[in-house]
């Protein structure tokens, strides 16, 4: 518990390393991959420095220039898994896994485009920048837009179609 308190008080540095899987770029409506995952490793140690020797040793053991799970496969990862687990335990690393539904990325982007006062000068600063109010607004917004509107917006957004965006934003606002 002391570590958590020290981190909150700014007495201990926090290092976070994130990666993702299932990212299909701007293809957020891909039915084969409706979600992507992120994993963040959080520790009080600079793992870039602390892991350098271990990563070099593991790479030599597997005869690869870099460690990439999708290239190694489970069987090869298994050969170093004990050492990797020990390394993370030694550095008291914590893992945060997050699942993101990709169609929601487009829907929230539409929300931001319509109600972010940095983008839309007519939008309310307090409602957007006060997190509790923004969360209420985004939930309400997501309840009134449908997937067709979000798909149309995403296509407009990808192609930077200002005229199409204006029409789409008007439709979204009238539904609120």
C-alpha cells in the first residue's frame, strides 16, 4: 500500500508501457475484429533500462533480434515465460487490460466532433470539460445516435468531408 500512496503523492515515479492487439486502423466496423485490446504495464521502475540485459538474453535464447509475441508463438514464449514472470514480479509490475469496442471509437469521435468546444465553438465548455457531466452527455448521446449515423460519420471523417460532416453533425444535434 505504501507504494500506491507514494505514487499518489508524487514521491515515486510511475512508468507505463502500453501495446494493443486487434487494431485494424480506420476499419472500426470490421465484423471479424469488433474489439481490440490494450495492455499497459505499470511500474515504478524504468523498464527500458532495467530490462535491457534480460531482453538481450531472452532474444539470444530464442535466436531473434527482437521479442514479438505474434512472431514467436506460444511454444517459444513458453521457453522464457518463467524468467519473464520472475522479472515482472521482481519489479512489482502491475498489468491493466482494456477491451475497446471499435464501433464505439467512431461513436465517441462523433460525440467529440459535435460537443467538444475545442472543435465546435457553440458547444458548452463546462458540460464538456467537467468529466462527470461529459460522461453523462456521452451516454445520452450514444443512446440517440444509431449505427447508420455513426458509419456515415466515420466515412465522412476518414475522407475529411467538411460538407458531409456539417450535415451529419446537424442530424446528430437534432436527435439530442
